C-alpha cells in the first residue's frame, strides 16, 4: 500500500510541476498580449489589460482548486498512519480523480497555447468528416450508453475537409462531450451539413437538451466561463472546451456561432474549408 501511495505522490508532483511550467508560459503569453486570435483584434488597450488580468486570475483559480484538494487528502493520509485501508483507498482515489482533472486542464491549456502562439505548427490534410464522427462515437460509446444518448449523423460519406486531424477531432469531440455532460439523460445529438459553397462547408451541431438562458449565449466561448460552476467542475469540465472549439474553427479560416435550438438545447453553426 505504501508503494502505491508513493507512486501516486510522485505522479502528482510531476503533474503539478508540469502544470506550473504551463501556467508560467501562459502568463508570459498573456503579458505579451497573445490572448487569442479574437483578442488581438481589440483596439482598446483598457479592454486588453482587463482581459489579461481576468484570464490570469481564472487560470490561477482553476489550478488552485484541484491542487488544494490533492494536498488536503495527502496531508490527511500522511498525518494518520493508522488510517483504515478503506478510507485511505477512498482518499487515494479522490487524489487520482483530481489529478485527472489537472491533466485535462494541462492538455487544454497546452492546446490553447499552441493555437495562440504557434498556429503555423498545425499541418493540414484531407479529413473525411463522417469517418471522424464515427471514431468519436466509438470513443464516447460508454458515456453515450450510460446516458442513453442518441447520435444522429446527417452527412454524406464524401464530405472532406482540408484541416488538421487533431484539431478537427477536438472541435467535434468537445461539442459532443458538452452535449453528453449537460444535455441530460436521453438527449439526441444531431450533426448535419447545412450548406456548402465553392470553398466551405457549413455544419450544424445541435442537441435537444435543456439549453441555457439567453443571457449566457454571448459568453459560451469565453475561457473558463461556466453557467453552473459547481456542476461543471463535478462533471470534470475544464471550462476551456468551447474556447478550443472556437479557436480551432478560426484557425481553419472558418466562423462559428451558437444559438438556442428549435427543438431545445443549443445549436452550433460553423464553417470549415473544403478539401479541393
């Protein structure tokens, strides 16, 4: 048991060190004004300064919460050598859950860092959207089964996008995860091709869940924005998923918007370039 505990502690320390490095990098990027592709277009220096302070505070807060939890669990274990095995295992499992949340946060911050600082590092190639969606359905099949989620794909086999496979996966996967987490039991997800022109496809990603109040719509793509902060953290969300979706679409020279769906829930409408 002590060997397992030592391994857990070492892994957590390594995770925290890596997160610290990522946080410092993100803070430096913010200080240089590299907040996001949208933020770079803002003319007001006052708005830029406010956004930098807000984002730095959000990152610090998001890191502090799981770190404090992990520290509290480990301090309790170390301070109580006679703790029964059942309680000790429960605390270790809680530490593991928080470390997974830290890992997810690290991955999302890393993705946003690269989108902000080195977008030229992403290589584009032919990507079949229907095959991409099938792979996502396989990856989330357990979550879909547990929540009785129906996934409808109204896209022809020949729809191919010129893009980065990893980012395109992130776009559709984050939207899928969002619908599964907040759409409710028995929700139906629908992905369809709305239209196309010579250069771009227009996609719709929607669900028939409860949706959100209209006042939240304009904030959904903001980093760390949460409608129900307690529930979002409980579901394991990092608060960065939709920000990644928006920045990934923009990197592909596309556009994205969100609105309340006709059948309830949310509908995301976005464009991606054709493979020509």
